[in-house]
C-alpha cells in the first residue's frame, strides 16, 4: 500500500459517530453506510496486500513448505472469516 486514502464521510455517519452511545438501530445504520461506501472491500484489499507482502517475506526465510502452507492457510482463514 502506497498511502492512506481518505474520503468525505456522509453527514449522517458523522452524526452517528458523534453520539455518546449508539443503540442497535444506530449500529445498523452505521453498518449500512459503511457497506454503501465499500469499507469492507477496501479493508479486505488492504489485508490481501499485507498477507501477500508477509508471505513474500516468509519465503525469504527458507521456511519449510509445510510451515509456509500452515501460515498461508491461517492467513486465508483470517481474511475470509465473517466475524
């Protein structure tokens, strides 16, 4: 990743974040706004870049194929999980 990208947040999201507490409905609205903005996909792309860089560095260590496979499987699980 070459730099930090920023975007203008919708006023509705800024208002929700400025509240001292959020109820379930507020949380649902935050998730809906973030989904519309593509936040999940953006973050998954960032994670993919980090995984690829980490695995490339791991290759330079001479780690065994079996150990590398275990690291790769763990990284892929963490990327794909939904919780």
